[in-house]
């Protein structure tokens, strides 16, 4: 491995791309430590329900909302805008036609996505500031610096809010620009690398917390106590989950195809047998993101309504019970709803992103067919049937990976900042982006007659038939 790393840095063009990517990622991380001057106390310092809520979001959002910094919103507004346009592109005809226009249509969609990102940033940053105003803080001022709140007489009370919104919005727009620079001049997918960097940056803090709470004695897997047995179990579980994520992420269902023969002059072309790869995890991490978001909202909403109704109200107990149940990630009801939503969004997202009719038409136009199935409707029905079956496997896999952190958090009492690395969106994104980065580097190495990074190490795609 060290020899392969030496080869990577011995190629001038590849070395320049790698160093530029590392430099831009360093700028991204520096911005996360530049606080907004308007904020006096971070949510991480005050603790409480709000801090725990944002800690859970941090695991899959790759942006720490507990720290009010210039990059506090992260790149998630851009991801949200991209998802919105991807969904609209499947149901709104003008956008669907724009997607078919090739490079010009893609540039126009990217332009619309940037505009929507700015709008989302303005709304999210303003709501975030209002939340910081209402949160508990010193001297009854919430988490806002009192020097800014005392500016009512000069008419600057609204001015600092505008500045804070503009700063956080510009921070996200700057991160979009960083991602585009990595795409053009660096190596790998820029936006994905930014998200992975945000996820991996949380690991040192989680490891420190694990070591600080660990006891060098046998505790018998007692809940809330991290002893030697718990540490060994966590290591074995982490290796097993990573192995499963890698296997399913690269897993494919290979459908055999054959091209038609045709004669040109005295030579016969075509007739070759190939395969059509269908990913087992076609939906990626989107189902977990959607399911996590939907489950977080009702719990916070019910808890807020119960607090608003008051403890003397007849509605307090049922609302408070529902809120506690939805916020308790170790409860059976929470995990059951989590799995059900993951299955639903797996099929929903696959139905949007996978078009068997379009794939069947492309096969027919290229003179390729699936043996035993006539081109057209029969091929379309067969592809749809296969995708329904493998989507069930992918949804089951995502469900297992998604509830592993909640099981570790609930049964062993491990802090969620540590348990979050044992599954869920963060681990899936990190593995997917890492393999994409390795493939990009391999393309440069193979082009110069070098062996790839994974060659000779059991690399490759694992077929699932």
C-alpha cells in the first residue's frame, strides 16, 4: 500500500489534483471553526433536548448545527435542492424535457438548483437564529450575544439578523463553489467529498469520548458502562457492519444480454454476450435520510405541543407520551416505524430513479436483447420484476444498517455520537465516496500502466445472482 501511495505522489498531474483536493478540504474544515459573532453560547455547551436533537442530525447531515459558524448549515441545503429538482424532474414535464437536452439542460438545472439553494439557506438560517433566540442562555437572552440585542434604540436589532443570515448563506454558497473546484481541478466528486469530510471529522471527538468513558475492567456488558467486553463487541460489530456495507454497496444483479448479429461486407459483427448490472442498493442513502427526517419531526412537534398545553391540561399526558416514544430511539415502536419508512422510501426512490421502459428502449435501439425475452414490453416487465425483488434485499440491508446505531445506543448505553458510526447514513456515505475516490485514482493509474489500488487485495465487484 505504501508503494502505491508513493506511485500516486510520483505522478505530477495526479499529485497536483490530490494536493489541491486536500487543500480545499482543509479550507472547508477551517470554516467550521469560525464562529458567528452574534452567538454567545453554542447549543453543545448548554446541553438539553435541543443539543441532543441537533447531535442526531449531525450524524447524517454532515454539518454540526450545535456550533454556530459561518459554515454551520454545511452543504445540506444544496443537497436538499438537488433532491427537490430530481423529484420534480420525474413528475413535471418541463423539467423532464430539460433533463433530456444533454449538457445544456444539465447546466440550466444546476443554475436552478443554485437559486433554490440560496432560498433554502435564507429560510433555514433565519429559522436557526430564531431558535437560538428562544433557546435557554445566559441572562435570559437565549444564545445570542446581549450586545446585539441591546441595539434596539439604534435600530440595529434587525440589522444583525440580516448580516447573520447573509453570512451563513454565503458560507453554503462558498462550499458549493469549493465542490465545483474539486470536480474541475481536483479528484473525486466535490460535494460528496465535502460531506464525507464532515462525517470523518467527527470521529476523533467520538473516539476521545469513548476512551474517556471507558473502564479498564470487566463490566459484564452493563448498560451505560463501557468496559473491556463492550469495547471488544464494538470493534467486532464495527468491522462486521463495514464489511456488510462494502459488500452490498458493490453488489450487483447481472442480467445476461446479447447483441444481434449483422453483416457488413464479408465480416459478421455483433453476437457478443455481455451483462446488464443492476445495483442491489439502487436507492443509496436517500431512504435513511427521508425516514430519519420524518421520524424526528413528529417527536419534536408533540413534545412542543405538550409543553405549550401545560402539565395541567388533559392533552399533556397523551401528547407527552407520543413525543417521548418518537424521541426514544431504543423503543420498539420507533424502530418498527423506522424500518417501515425505509422500505417505503426504498421502493419510492427506486421507482423515481429507475425507468425499466427507458432501459428496455435503449437495449432495443442498440440492437441488444435479453435472451428469452422479446424486446419491448416483455423486457420491460422482466426488468421491473427483477428490480422489485432486489430492492427488497436492498431495503432489508438498509433497515439493518439503520437500526444498528439505535440498538447499540439503546442496549449498551453507548453515547449516540459513538453509536452513529456503526451504521446509518454516515457510514454508507463514507464507504460509497471512498470507493468512488479509489476508482477515480485507479483510472489515472491504469492510464499510465500502473496497477490499481485494490488490485491484488480482493477488490472488484461482488456479483449477487
